[in-house]
C-alpha cells in the first residue's frame, strides 16, 4: 500500500535527503517518487541535485586523530566532577574560575578600554555644543511628540 504524502512533507524530504530517491526514507519513497514526477518535483529536484553535486565535489575531511578523540572523550569526565561536589556557591565560583581565565579576558578588557577611551574622546571633542532638550511629558501623558516644533511656538 502506497502512503499518501503531502507536498510539504515531500519538500522536507528533498531538503533533508537530497534529490536522489535512493536516499529518501523507504516508507515514503514510492509516494515521494509520485510527487517528484509532478510540478513539485520539477521545482525542487533540480535545486537539490545541484546542491548534491556541490557537496559531492567538496574534499572529504581527514578523520580525527586518535589523540584528538581521546582528548575529546576526556572532557566530560574531567569537568563533571568539578561541578557536582560542594555547595551551590562553590560550584558557581569553580565554574566562573574555569571560564574567566586571564587569557579569555584579554579581548573583553581590550574592548572595554577602547569603549571608555572612545567615550572620553567624544566627550572632550563635542565642541561645547549643548544637546537640545525635548519635553517628553506629553508623550508620557498619552499625547504625541512634535520633534519638528521650533522653540517659542
């Protein structure tokens, strides 16, 4: 018995599995092939086929080295015990100490210093111009603000 397939589900299958029907889920393959022969297939399959070809042309990455695999496998084991023991505050401090290393803070401190320096420079070079004040009381009370109104009107 052939399962009925919606156009939305067909589009999801093509997006997830590509344009080759051999990769489509076996339970939905026959129904998907029927939709592929229609206008949805004409619209979706060339795009999926082009993407499949581009992905197939990419170089296959080298497998991870055994050393990298062992280091990655050791990460949960090394960090898990540190956060399970102690009070909540001890766990919080230990977690912050693991994250806030001096090397990790260099970028944040540099960005903060640049922001402060830029603010000081802009404040010193404002040219003495005073900012125009805007009365916001009509807005707060439910009215509209007319920012184009001249002083004294």
